[in-house]
């Protein structure tokens, strides 16, 4: 795809947009960047942009610049339905996302991972499993390293593992992963999509260009995934929980719970491993959903030529991700957990289901259009009290306060939320930050929010320390045999 001397417009100057701008400039393009944010908000990027001689249109999206472009590269954070994009499309201007642009310059096989929750955990697991199997691997995409950086880099990998969001899938044309992974689909980003069906269709596009020689790893018990996978041409490798196996498929992975003396694990039935078994008794990951993530990563690794012993070694050693059900500390028997990456309703439900002990749940942030009433059942089962904060505080409070024994309390910020949660807790209780919302009302991203929670916990316990911080834990985390679950454009 020739970019030399073409008028290239980059829409959205974030991490992805910056990488796309470098790429287009290095290919000889005449590059302009536009962003609705003003100059002071983009100060970190502007020195390099100006050094490269790239023009900028900041604080606005001039329609004439869109119409006169030879190619528009859209960052995932920018909706593909905004008026200037629609106008350019009417004029016949090609519009690509950074993911689509990158894949046109990559010849190595791509393994793509998507899903409402668990994308990052599964992508990291997959990358490590393949590396442990002896492959050179690039891991990137929505996980934070733009795929376009790999496309323009000198180092080549054997396999490219990429986390893919629905926003990125909205702008694909030829993107074809040799192995696709779709973990789950639940309500999310309804502030951006017309309805849930539109979001489901976006996720299903990961299969769109696959052929009979490719592989699709799917959650065989997710009805939304089954609805978008009926017509795919690729070889299908489903994963199931025990009791949900569909006889339609002869190759699959089955997650087995502890049963008496039987070891919890994943049974593998594929042509690569006709009777494989992965022991989960030493795995550190919390929750049923993480067992699903492990099964998906294992199937994709084996389909790519990885070794089952390498998969097992990575599962034994993997400690999980920051801000995804991450243990922070114990103070006077109260356990603090950071699940700031839980930015939708389903993620909160899965996080709550990990614990048997009573939970003081901290929620809130920028609303994404989800129905908080869908949390009523898990909140009844697990939550002792609700602390809400941010723009969505009142909406969450209205939906859930009547079913919490301790009601719902509005906090002014993270410090106030942590103080209030601790005052409501007894020894053995859990204080869990699982917001169910994006962070953009108060923080730049979920990581900054999670770090603020950890600092608030540390500052509070330092102030209150009275010699009892070493109190014996009485947390009753769910055992392997009981119920468990939790994970740059987003989506």
C-alpha cells in the first residue's frame, strides 16, 4: 500500500495515532494530525510531531481537511461515525484503522484475541506460552504496543500476538488472523454503539476474513459468540466448562472442577494433543473466568504449534496482571483488592463471585451505558455495602442501594472511598475496587485509578497503624472446587 506523497490524515493523537503518524511520515506521506483536544492536553506528543514536520489541526476537526485527504487513519478512541468521517466516506476517501493499516505490512502469522473481558490476561498468557515453546513473539495491539510499531520495526517475530478491541474491528477490511480468539461478549460501550446487537456484530468481525486454513478459538457456552460464529469458515476450537460440552465439535478444551480426589484442570482434545491435560491445582489466577482465559490461551498456543508442557509451565508461574483482581494488602484482617480494570458490569459480577467473604464494593466513574440493575443478584450474594463515586455515583446508588445490607454511600473521591469502606468492614471482609465504569471522569486511565486506590490504602493504613496490621487473615477465598471468576482503544 503506497503512502509516498499522499495526503495522510491521522485522526486522534494518542499512542496509536502517534505511531501511525510516524509510520506514515517514514513512508513518505504528507501527514496531518487532527484531534478535538487542545494543544495543552497533547503537549507530550507535540515536540516530536513538530520535529517531524507534521501539520496539526487541534481543538477541531475541519471537514475540508478530511475531504481533501488521500487516506484517513482513524485511532480506535475516535468513533468511526463522526460527521467529518461520514463526509469523507461520501467523497470516497479511504478510511482505515491503525490495525488494518499495520496488517497490510505484516507477513508473519497473527494470533488475535478479543472479548469484552479477559483480553489482556489471555494475550499475555498466549505470548508467554508461545515464547516458552521456542517462538520469537511480538505481543501488542490494544494491550498498549501498537501493531503499527511492529510493522515499521526491523525486528521480525515468528508469530504476532495482538489484543484487538471492538473499536479496532470497526475499521478492518482485510485483517485476517491465522488464529482468532473470542472469549466472551457482554454489554459494554453502549455509550458508543447504537445498541448491544451492534456491539456483538463488531466483536464477530474478528472471524470475517478467516478461511478454512485458519483457526477460531471460541467460548462454546457464550450465546452471543455462538450467534456470530455460525457462518465462519475457520476450524473451530471451543472451550467449555464441565457439563456444557456440545457434541457438534470433536476438538475442544474442557475445564474440570475439583471433584473429590480429582485434580482441577483442563482436558484438551485436539489433533495436536488428542488427550492432553493441564493441571490447574498450582495456578495463581483467581476466578472461573481466568480458567476460561487459560483454556483459550492453551488452545490457541497448541494450534500455533506450541508445546503442552510449555503451556503448563506458564500457567504454574503466571501471577496475573496489575489492576485485575490484584491483592493490595491486609490491614487488621481487612483485605484490599484492586480491580480497576473491571470497567463494565460483567467484570464486576465476575470479581464479586471470586469471594465468599463479605465485600465492601467501591464502584463508579464515567458511565458506559450499562444496566447496573444486572448487578443486583451478585450484589445480593456478595456485597455487604456499596461505596460509589464519580459521575455515575447516583445512577449506581439508585440501582443497587436497596439490596445492600449496609446501603450505598457516595464518596467524594478515592481517599474518602477507602476510608468509608474500611469503617464499614470487619476482620475477614474484602474491600474491592471494581468500578464497572471507565476512569475518564477523574483519571487518565484505569491504571492511574488503580494506583490512586493503592496509594489511598497505603496512606490510610500508615495513618491508622496501631500494631495490629499483622492480624491473622480470616479471608475465605473460594476453593478450587467452588465458584470462581475476573480482564488503548478499549472494547
